[in-house]
C-alpha cells in the first residue's frame, strides 16, 4: 500500500492548522482512505483523569479512521499554553527532533493518509538548536501550509514558503483559512497569495462563527486534493 503522509504547518499560531487538518482527513476518508494523524508536541494541555489532554489532539483523534491511542497521537503533552520549548523547560523536559521523529514513525504506518501537525509556525523552537522544521526535515515529508488570512498574511505566507523550500522540502499545497471576519480586500489578498505561492490552493475556508471539520471539508477541492495525493 502506498502511504501518503504530509506535515501540516501554519503561517503563525492560531491560524486553524488543526481545523484544516481535520477537514482534510474527512476528505481523505470520503475518498475511501484509512486515515491517521499526529500532533506530536502539544502545549496547552489540561489535566484529566486519563492524564494531560490537548484539545487539538483530541479533535484529530475524533476524525481519523484508525483507532490510535491518545498517546500515539500526542506523545509529548505540555501543560502551559506557551511556546513548547519554554513549556518544556518549565517542566524540566528536553525536546529533541530525533526523539519526536521516533515517536512519529510508528504511527505513520497506521493509515493510508496521515497528517503530522506541527506546533505554531515553521520555525517554532524545540530547543536552543532545533525547530519544528527539523522534525519535518528528519521525516522528509511534503508540507501543507495553512495560511491564516488576516492583515499581514501575504508576507507571513511568502516567508514561510521560502523557508520550507530553503529547507529542501516540497510544498504540496496550501489552504487559505479566513480568521478575520472583517478582513479588508479579502478576495484580492487570496488572489495575491495564489499568484505567488508555487503550489495549489486546496481550498478557501470562509470566516465561520463556530467552525468545525465538516465546514472545512466542503471547502476543499476534492479533485485537486486527489491530484496532490497522486503527485506526492
């Protein structure tokens, strides 16, 4: 079986990476694929009877087809809702891209379509020397970029695309997620992004009061999505 695996990053934190990832997983399921997902490092976890739990990881767990345990999806759960390298220092833990990649490799074999979601943006630190980008580089995964469409998004998106390409990884596609209800010149911004990002736009998610993965899934171009799968 040919497995399709992608690393999901964003132009910043709070741009809807998890929501978009969950929508893509639903599209893959609709196309008959077994799906799995990981959020290997999650900061901002709540204490529960079962242990620390992160809302993003739980959302991914709720939409995948494969019965992964929570610890397989989110092996590194950090309590403070801050940058993961700072949260790790506070908890006297050491984050390592190699070790995180090791956690990922087992779960990467679980589905025909698997997404690994990063934390924050492309250059979020893991430790004094490594960033989330190093995890993607070790795993050698094509990247799906979630662009939070708000003022300044063109610069953020193009810098992120440049960094991904400079790191030697292919950009498989991107999704525009409208996170500002009052974004001026919305269509012009999306058109500017499409003209400058050298990868297909898989979908444009409008601003939503109460977004959910189903809302995202219907905005994804399924034919283009299938084409990206074939080419990756």
